[in-house]
């Protein structure tokens, strides 16, 4: 699996295309052995980015979420790729509420339950993703895992009725790391089967494979040209 993820950069010109290959591979590979249906309702890849470097559509999405675009240092959590059970989940452009999530202040990041939990479990401080981008110290370059074993009723997943219950989400697991540019990436899987902590830990090695798939792309080669 790791080798397949690393090959996601072959034949593509932009990082978001490689990210789409990653999420589609994970969505199609993890399947229920009895029904052969996908085990995940949704798989997404996010990455931190400056607002000014986002495509025009993503910038508009950030503004719709109340982003104060007057600050040149505004950072966002950009949705690079998405694949799931609903047609609208198969491209970032149709996920307006998640296409570009503003990260204006440490306090506001900490008030977003899932983002705060994601950062905490990955050993990232909120200040590392807010304001001017900084290169992290070596210990923070570790590949960590985000895990919510029981999704139903979890305080970290606010969309309980409209998403967790409706689509039968039982666990959430993610993996991520930091690119040489200093940007953080995370791939998050919303699973319809229970994922234990022991199994979630296995995703740590997959994070390295995803990073290797993203390494060839320079900071100005993240978004496809037709999205800019």
C-alpha cells in the first residue's frame, strides 16, 4: 500500500492531483470483506496554506466562512482532495464549507473541536499553523496519527446528526506530517467500521508514503492551473 501511495505523483503536474490519487486509492482499497463496499464514507486530504496562495474559488470559500482577508498573514486549512460516498464529496470545489477553513487566531483554532483535536494528537501547537509560516524544529517533523475511536457522541465531531449518524461513521483516523516548505498535511478517513487505536497506529507509516508522494511539488505547484 505504501508503495502505491508513493506512486501517486507519477504523471501529474500538481500536488492536488497527487492528493486526489491518494484519497481515491484509500477510499477504494479499504473495503468491507462481506459486502465489498467501501469501508470509509469519506476520505479527505488537507494542507495548511496562506490565503493569498489559494485559488480564487478557495479564497471565496474562506471569505464566506468569515475570513478577515485584510491580514496578509492569514492562514487557511485547504482541502486539496476529497473522495466519498456522495458525488459532492469527490472534489474540493463542491465542499464549500471545507474548501478553505480560515485559521485566523490561536483562540479560534482551539475553539474548532476537530481541528484542535487533530493538531493536539499530531503534536502540533495551534500557533504553528496561525500567522506567518515557520519551519519547525526536528522533533515536530514526526509522523503522527489522529484518532477518534468512537465517532458517535464525540465532542470532536460536531456534525453528529447530519454526518456521523446519517452515514454510519464509527471511527475517524488520520495521518499527517510536515513538508520541507513548513506546511502541514493531513489525510483523514471517516470509517464506517470500528478502528481501534492499535490499528490506527499502523497509519503512521502511511504518512511517510504520502509525504514522499508530495515531495516533488514546489510550493507554487500545489493547485491545478484550472483552479487558479
